[in-house]
C-alpha cells in the first residue's frame, strides 16, 4: 500500500499485528489515521506513534486513547531533544486490548483539538512538565 494515509485504498480484510504512525503530526491527520487504521489492528496488536511528546497534535490523540478502556499504553521520551531546550520526540506504544462494538469505531474526531500541531512557546523548557512523561522518575 503506498500513498496518502487518508486517501489510499485499503483492503478492509487486512489485519495487522503492528501499525507505526509517523506522518505530518497535526491532530486532524493523526486522529483520522487512527480512526481509519485502528479497526485493522488485531486484538493485542500494537499501535506505535512517533513524536508524541514533542507534537501537541499527536499528544492530544494519545490523550484520547488513554481515556479509552480498549487500550493500554506507555509513552517514553526518546534519548535526545528536538532542538535546544525542547521536549524530546517521544514514542507511545499502544496495546489494543479489544475491538470496538461500534463501527467504524468509538474513537471520534474532537473538534476542539482541530488545527493543533505544536505550541512552540509553551514547549520551551517544558520537558519536566509534559503530562505524557512520568514525572516521578
Ligand atoms: C516525520 S516524517 C517520518 C519519516 C519516516 N518515519 C521515515 O523513517 O521515513 C513524515 C513523513 O511522512 C510523510 N507524510 C506526511 N503526511 C502523510 C500522509 N498523510 N500520508 C503519508 N505520508 C505522509 C512526509 O512526506 C514525510 O516523509
């Protein structure tokens, strides 16, 4: 399969063990990718999201998954920053515990998050404050 994640034809009969999402990091893109591809992930399959600490748009999609009991997840800071005094890129690994009874699924586009990519001003020196990273370590 090759092309834009939100436009490419997909074979709905496919079932994946793991999906890796790392495209343009706007909330609108990542949440629609998750809505589109998560139903193709097998139960106990892994959804790996890149740049979840650095990009607020991706972090908001992670927040929605955290609040959904069908998933368990861990977010880890990567061992580098993303420019001087910035947050690290960050990786989130999501395990799909079970499928959704709803079709297509129970993950919804959240209009209040639309347009978010990154908040540069709030990001500077916020490494310790990022809510996705365990602050007790
Ligand atoms: C952050 S980089 C990720 C690089 C990738 N992980 C790799 O190792 O090559 C984002 C890449 O995704 C592409 N991209 C952005 N939006 C996309 C979309 N909606 N569908 C497919 N690819 C997209 C960009 O052109 C860019 O090459």
